[in-house]
C-alpha cells in the first residue's frame, strides 16, 4: 500500500516517496511533504542544472548549490532555470 502525502509542490494529495531521498532535516521534510511525481520533476530540473552549469555533484560547492535549489524548488519561490537555457524542441 502506498503512502499518500499532501504534496507541497503540486498542491494536492498524491502518492508519497517510499523512503527519504536525501539525508537530514531537508530529506525528512521532502519525505513528509513531497510526492513521487514532484520528486520526479525535481530530478529532471536537477539534471538540467547540473548540465547547464556544468556541475560536478561530488564537489562540496556544487552539492551546496543543488541543496539550496532543492529547498527553493519545493519550499520556496521555485528554482529558476539558467538565463541561457533553451527548452529542447520536441
């Protein structure tokens, strides 16, 4: 049986994550308040940020940046795309 959460990102009840996707307090907040669907949106956004800014996720500065963007994406005003980003054509 899947968990249902009131998703803070989607503004509706949806299927929750199966486990904490990130360590610490932020990971617990995400587990409690973010749906699988919203987490999937974040993973796509995070991939775009890594590619556009040419980040190396094992570097502490890059990890801190991504954590701050994750916090904004779910609990703040949203994580912006880089100014130079162009949506790929379908």
